[in-house]
C-alpha cells in the first residue's frame, strides 16, 4: 500500500537505501528492525545477515523481558 506520509518521510530524510528484518515471536511478528541511509544501493548480503542476527537478538530480549 502506498502512503504519502512515508514518501514525505523518505524525502525529508534523503533516504536512498533501506532494509528491514522482522522481529518475530512465538505469537507472530512483533515489528521490524529497519535501517536506512542516504547512499543508494548501500546494503549487501552481509548487511542483511547482520540485520537478521540483530533482529533475532531483539526477539530473544523482548521474549525474555515479557516472561
């Protein structure tokens, strides 16, 4: 779904590259960990692996904190 507010945010922050990884839990997705930069085509597979590892750690931390 296209949203004008998101376009405005992207323009205001000069975003050229973005990447997101889901933060999951047993009950489903809790949210996403998102990074962005003003440099075009700035992320690669290694960055995706790191972001995934960080989102997995966030999921564990959130799950443990809620117990």
